[in-house]
């Protein structure tokens, strides 16, 4: 028996009854969201001593402003943020009723609130060189990630989580904004600190002589913000450095930057770029030209260059006024140029390398790097993005304070006195809107929109956050594992970005765009240096974008090998962390630019593989993987070449893809479909349903654990969240109702509860919407004496609905009394389906000191399966229920088994979902023997076949080896000509149900301009009978039907027409002069008579057209004939 | 029908409390299948049809509990005494056409045990808690240690409801079916060649001869194929839900079939009579 042949029912029940206080039942789930949580924790814990926020305020530095007192610049007021503290969510100090001050996520969830903690800044300032004054400033309430180190549930285990109304295995990783679970998407960004060669036609748009060649590097600062630098190749042989600062692009000659970085000579620059390769005339020509053309600037020393640069960028950089040009120039280099490096010599070396690489690209010595390949990508983690936004908002705040003071100085405002602390504090009050960073972060999470002055070096401004929908557990999980390619690429017409590159093996799983196990590092790397001999004909060795030296390619390979060895053993053990990436690129003819690129920074994609040398688990990154020999199966190991082996062939699959049983038997697109459909199945969204306030939740009442499941099913604890039911499935064409992907359901199965589902819907009633600003509370929940009896059947005396009461369309949901009128009003239920009141939640204010004004009603809508509902197996085989066939009419086997579901055999030949057959076989034998069947892909092969394994099991149970059974017609009792494939398959009920989709109409609302039926299901509108439909009727020559659809059933109208002048616009209804009767007559205004008036049926829009034409001065006349 | 001399025969192969194996012979396939269909769908039994919930603070919703109650088999030996509601003179239900069952369970909070994890505080509400007003109509429970679970409750919860059990047939809802399954087979050796057994290599390895084959003689390869032969021996097995004895199910099914045929006969006779009167032939 395979190891997981049991369903572990008793063990799961035991854990359910006595949740642990020490460990999680499924620790794997906690690891799944680790990238999100670790990145958020990095805000406060990053590296040994500081968090990202500390690094951010260091990078912002201080701001200064002068009061121009006594001529010149005057007194200097310098201010900066000294310290940032992010607190755990707690009650406001004003709250005086509670004993415990902690706020837990469930409160935010149930009260439709935001789970947030206070951000405080220690703002420091000094006048000239006077004493430093420090004051704590409140920066508002910032949303906190659930289960992060700022969450009150940090480190909680199941027992405590349950106590706080969470899922027992709650893993967090999301924010709670207005009660909605929001998640910052993982985003693909260019790999940091690595120079990539690009050929882009858009580069030529930068100006004349600009070519389409360039090298680009995304440099990351210690605080994880980034700055991209690009070196452009000019057709005249020169090069320019491009960077963006506050969304504005600037282009500076690279030669100028080189000369500002260090005190250097033309010879040194020439030598550094040539690196002894004097035979390369292509290079010599261009370097010479570059050096020569720079002479035009007449800048010789570093000082001169810096001053020149500083002068040009003084306004842009917005440094304090007392900075000299040289200081501004230095500041620019520090803040913009190759910011991942501190040392100017390193910057110089890397810039030289960028120039070398771009020339190599132009000369065709190296190929352009593919920015769409995971080799040149890393992940932007939500926490890092969150930190960079906070950083920018703080800088905005400080700049705001500065410009406010500057404005005061310019206007010579009374009370302006730098020496008086009150003045500074007063100015802070004026910039309070900039100071409320919490509100800005809430906005960011709620909308996903990035409002930024700098653009944060990112491609998009929207779509950063998504709702972590708890439609079912699969979908919820997938949200955390999904990596977004950026909305910029979603709009791209070319499909090249969508190409699945071999480089992505093991990192990105196509079915769900979900990465399988890339542990995204959030640890700091080593700073170990390694200096190979310099000066030979060599390749570069870089560590995190810093050139550590040059050596021969063979040596580089040896270094890489040795470092990999040091990961595990040797004297340097511990100094080389496991997650270091040793990207050795060999010399090739026109391939990738060679070198040894070592990466140790966070946010890279890495995955575990087995290191063959010692059998230990090694981490491999997406850069180095391209040049490694990683065998998959044992027989693929090539001695002397393979260095690593996959831990399991399923490593390449995402979690969702891994949960498809026997996916290796299926045609691959079917597996992709299943990955989509698994996320749409009605399942068990949560085990704490009564503590949730989701807008809409789907629940399957009769969920079962699948008999056939892959090993990872247990690892991820999916049994806690069943997603479907085991169904007896017959593959047979029976009665014709199973044609075209329809399926027949056994009526008795349905009556016994197969696929029974429920929808939970939320209704929120907030009486403050009725309140006029400034007035006291005038509306109170309650049922007055004036309420009619029909309201009292649904509502209680408090005006709230009774639990368990059924609400139909138009029924009162709640009642309130208006103090001004003294009357009772109700809020009506607008849904078309009947709902049962499941819960009523009274939502108070934060301080709990105001009257009840807001309630949340959870309605339960029952959805038993009906004809038209969608079902699917786990193999991309979806179908719509076409009949609920009486059980006696269903075919039956000799033992009296009747299928729950009948599907048509035609669903298989073209789709080739053999996995479903195998599942059927395995499910049948599993049900017969009472065991859970292991369905992990790649466990069977040609010599050890699944058909034989399960066939033998079936034989042992006394059934046909192939899973076939003779069956009898339920209607005649006659044996079928052929035997039928009958087995047990796990079926999912999908959330697409006819009850949400059907649209019918006989008569109903019409558009008031055209008198044609309106569109839209919600408005009881019709379905458009469009031009193409019209064409087909014309082609058939069915004119009666045409008239019926387009006229009689649409905008049929009787129209008065004047037969004399042929106008349909001039007949008007008039009172006959002198008549006492109220009878109106129709008269043509043009002919001044009513004698020619006749009535014709016309489409109403035609009359509208006639009036429209009339307004343009065009007359429409009808020629009428009797 | 000279083909089936002497009329249909039944020989009982085994009889248990909840099941019966028999051979129906000397009759046509249509008769056998009709018997099967009637046993599944048309033998009336008692089942809970309406639930009036007064109080329900359990974790299961009202409609979920009602559905579970409906699926509980009730003893229906006495079902003939009870009328169908549709035939009854009452408006909703009355003792003539229904049986009332009540369920009231309240789990008290015992503060002493509250924090003791060793005590299992879960109260399992089962079919044993259903109290019937009629001794003859009550939940099937052969085994007191394994009653049918309805809902699990924790301290502080309460469920109070009244169930109305009515007479009905499984045509309307599966809960009224007296049987869980009816096995049905004829011609185990496939002498009639109604079916074509699909094989890959060896029929004997891939296919099993059914247990019912002991009742028949194996195919004689020398014997020519009789294309006129019709199935006339049917191996059936009835498994009941416990609501009535298996032999009762079969007998009642036969009575129903007889009644139906009798009804049909009378109707046909009337029709012919009318026609004769009308057209004079």
C-alpha cells in the first residue's frame, strides 16, 4: 500500500478537536506566503540592526531652509526624520471601555474596518549649529499585514488563532482595508544590479544620432528603492547616460560622469575600456572619438566637471541653497548614478563595464539580453514596494514643510521666527494633510493606484493590489503565489512576452502563472570579497553589480565551482550562504556577455534542487540555472556534466497544478483549464464562515475529500477545504441529453444532496448616509407603531430582521425611525432570489461611543443544482447539467450501481484527458478497497503502468481489469451491446449557475428615446438581435420572423401620417375650436386639415429618425397607399 | 403467451434481514425490469417530509438539518394504514396521513468541564433523539451503538423541531425509496450475445464470470447459436434501507404491478365497451 493510502480521518478529527498551541498542522501553508510576510517584516527588520524604513530615512537625509535674515542666506533650519516607529494595531487612547488594548484582524474584518497601526516619526530639527530638538509626530494609521511582525497575531498557533476567530491554519500575508482582504501583487521587475544589453527601436527617439543600442542597469539602494541607469550608444561612436529623476528624463555624456566620479586621466579611461585588447580597432576608434569629443566641453579636472554638472542640475536636485555646485554634483552622483554602489571607484568601474558591454553589443560580439526571460528578472515584493511608498510620502512631507517655510520667508509672514520652536510646530500643523501617511497607504491598498512624484522606477501606476478573494481555497492560495508580469505587458500586442522560455523551468508555472517553490530571499547576502588577478585577457567577476576583478574564463568557472563547494563545506563554510547565486556565463561567439556574476541580494527567484556532489539540497537561481546541468530523472544524469538533480519531477508545477491528479496523463492545455476551473469551483472558502463578511461567498454543503489525490493534497491540508464530490461516472452516450459536453445528473443523487450549494451575500445598511452634515443623529433603527403588519413578519421590534427569516424581492430588510417625521421607513431587499437571514452584525464606531448606525446582514441563498448549472472534473472536462434523469431510468450495473453523472464518450478523443480515465479507475478501486489513492504525476511509466496497477486492484475486488462493466438500460432492462466504463471521479461544481445568468423577457422596460427594449439582465432587458442575426434571417428569407423580431417585439408603434404631404412629423392632436367636447382630433399642421390623416404602423425609431432629420432641415415624406 | 408455461416463478437464493437474493424465471425481460423499477421507485414508504424548526443554534443551517432528517429511513411496515396526504380530507396534514416526530436537544454548559480538554463535550444528535408519535413509524435503528448522526452540538447549543413524516414514493423524492440498490442480471454466460465483452488479450483474465453463473450451464462450444432465444431467468438482489422486510418490498412491488395491470385492463375493457356501443361492432 502506498504511504498515504489513508484519509487520516481520525487524526484530523483529533487535531480539529484539540488544536495545537505549538505547531501548525500544515506548516507548508505558512511557507507559501513567507515572501509576502518576510518582505513586510523587512520594513522593520532587515539585516542585523535596522529595517527598510530606517534605511529609507537615512537615504532621505535632512532638508534645510534659510530665513534670509540679515542679508545673504540667514539662519539655517535643518530638519530630518530621526526615527520611524510602526506600532501594532491597538485601540485609540480615547477609548475607555475595554480592558485589552489589542486589536485583532477579525475586528477589522467583521466591522468592515481597516487593520492598521500607528506610524510615528521622531522629527528632529536644529537652527544653524544649535541644539537638536526632537519631537514625536503622528503619521497616521498605516494598514498592517496580517500575521506580520506588526500584527497582534504574530507567532500565534492554531489554538490562539481560533480563539481570535481566524482560520486554524491562517497564514496572513494580506492587509485588511475596509473589511476587504487586500494583497499587494508580486511584480516582475528587471534583475537588480545587473547590466543587460538591449536593442530597442524606441532608443532612437531620444534624439539625433541615438542608435537602438544600449545597456541598462536597475540599481537598488539599500532601502530597496531603485534607480535605472541606461547607457546609450550614439551612431557617432559616443555614449550617453540616461536616467529619470522625478519622472523627467535626463541625458548626460558618459564621459562627463566618468570624469566626475574620480580623478582620472584620459589614458586611464582608455586603458580601462580597452583592457589591453589593442587589436580591437572597432573599440579603439570609438573610445578615441569619445575622448576627443569631450574636449569640446573644456573641462579638465574632476572639480570642474562636478561644478559643471552641479550647475546644470541645481534646480532639478533641489538641494539646500548653501550647497556649492561641486556639492550638488556629488549629491547627484550619490543619489542617481549607480546607486547600489557607495564607492565612486566602483561606480567608475561599472560604468566602464557598461560602456564596454554596449560596444560589444554594437560590434556583435555579444547578443542582446532578453528582458522577458526570468534570467534577467526578479520579483518586486509587496513589503518593499510598501516601504518605498512610505519613504516617498515622508520625503514629500518634509519637502512640503520646506516649501511652506520657504513661502513664508518669501512673503515675509508675521511671526516667522526660526528661533521660536512654535513657528516650526505651527508650520507642521499646516502640512497635516501631507503628514497623514496612513491615509495615503490605505488609499494605495484600497485602489491599487500609485500616486507618486518619482514613479518609483516602476512601469505602471495602477493595479498594484488585488482582492484576495476567498471564492474557494484554491483561488485564495493562488493569489499569494501569482506573479504579475506588469499591466504594461498585458496590453502589449506581441506575444513574445507570453512565450514560455526554458529559462523559466521550475520558477514559473504556466498553468496558473504561479511559481512553485521559489523561496524569495529576504536575507542579506555576504560581503565577502574575492580578488582574482587583474589585467589579463579576461572576463569580469561581479558581486551584486560591483566589479571585484577580472580573470580568465576557466578561472571564473573554477571560482564558481569552489564557491558552490564552500556553500556546504570547507574552511569558508558559513561565509558563503546557500542562497548565493553563482552565474557563470562562459565565453561564446555572439552569445551572452561572459563573466561570473554573483548575486546575494534579496528578491531573487530561487528554487531547491539536489546537489549531486553531496546529495544535499542546494538553491538555484534563475540566472545561473541557464548554464547548469540539472537532471530531472535518475536516468538523465550525465556523469561529469550534471551537477544537480530535481528533487522531484513535479517541482516544475505550481501548487494548483500539482493538485490535478495524474496530470501527466493529460494533454497539457487540459491541465491549464483545470487550473482555471479549480479556482472557480464552489467549495469551502473558509472554516470560520460565521466570522466573515465577504460580499459574496460560495459554499458547497456536501464537499468530500477526493479518493484520488496527489501527495501534495495532504501537505497543503486541502482536506480542510473540500472542493467537490466523488461521483460515480459512466462514460456512455445515453438518451442524447449528454451531447456536446452536457452531462446527465441522477435525480436521486441530487435529492440525496449531490452538489448542493449555498451563496452568502452581504448587505450593508448605514444610516449615516441619510444624515446631513452637522446635524445630530436623527435616524434610529427600530420599528415604530406605524409599521404595517407585513413588516412585522420579517422584522423584530429593534427594526432588524429576525435570524432565519426568508426575504423575497421587495421585503423589508431593516426599519428605522426618522426623528423629524416620526415615521418608520424600511430598506427593501432588492435581490431577485429569496435569501435567508443568516447573521445580523451591529457595527459600532471605533470608540464605541456612538449610537448604532450601521448594520451588516449576511443572507444565505440556497442553490441546489438545477439544469443549466456547470460542473467539471479535475481534468478540464467541464459540462452543463442538461437533465436530472430519474434514477430508475438511469443505466445500472449488475450489482445495481447507478451513476451519479453520465458523460458522453465524445468528450475524450479530441481532448485526450487520459488522466480522467485513470482517475476513474483509481477512484473505483479506492472506493472498493476503502483506501485513498495516490495520484502524484510521474509515478507511473511505460513499464509500470497505472492501468495495470489499478487494474489488478479492481480484479482483486472482483471487477473487470479495465474498469468496464456490463450495464443495462434502466428503461428496458436490456443489456447494452457494449460494456461501459464506470468509475469514481471527483467532480467540482463551478460557480457559474443559470440562476445568475438566465435572461428572459416578454414585455418590460423600454428605452424612452427609441422605445426599444433596454439591454441588461439586471434591468429585465432583452438580448440584442443584431445586424448579423438580421442578415441571417434575410438570407433565409423569413420576412415574417424578421418583422416579428425587429418591429412587433421591439418598438412597434402606430403613427399618424398625413397622406397629403406625406409627413409623419406634422400631424398633431388639437382641440377642435368651439367644440365643447373633450374629443381631440388629429390635424396636419402643414396642410391645416385633418382630412388626410391616416394611421400606419412604424418602428418608433423611424419616427425618431424623422425628427432628428427634421432638426437638420431634412424633410422625410412617406408615400402612402391604401 | 404459450412461451412461459405455468407463469413466472421465483426461487429465493438467500434471505437476510435487509436483503434478498432471488431468481425470477419463466417470464419476460419487461416483467423483470418492471419489477425492478417498481421496487426502486413506486413502493410507498414513510419519510420525513416537512420540518418545523422552532430553534436551531447548531452549526448546520435549517435547510441542511431538514435535508438530513428527510434522508433518515423510517420503519414502514404499517404504511398501508396511512393515507397519502393528497388523498386525505385534511388541508395540510393529520394523523390519518402523517406521523409526527419531535426532536429537542439542548446541551447545557457545564462550567466545571469547560476547560478540561480530556472531556469530549461534543453532543452527537442522532436518530435516537427523534421521538415518534407512532410506535410503528420510527427511525430505523438495528444497532443502538451506530445510530444515524444528524448534527453535532457543543455546549450552549439547542435544536428543537417537529418533523412530519408522510407516505410517498421514490418517484417523487429518493428518500421514499425502500431499497438502496437492486442488482439485476440475466444470461451470465452471455449466451444470447446481447453484449459484446471488450477484451484486450485474454477474456478469462480480464473478465470475471458472475456469481450468478452457478445457476446456469456454461456455454457448450459445439452448440449452435440460438438466435431466437430470449432471456427468461433474472438474477436479482434487493437491499433495503431497513424500512421494511426485503420480501415485503418484492411482494408489494408485485401487488403494485398487478394493480397497475388490473387498472389498465379495466380501462381497456371500458374503452372497448364504449367503442362497441359507439360504433356498433
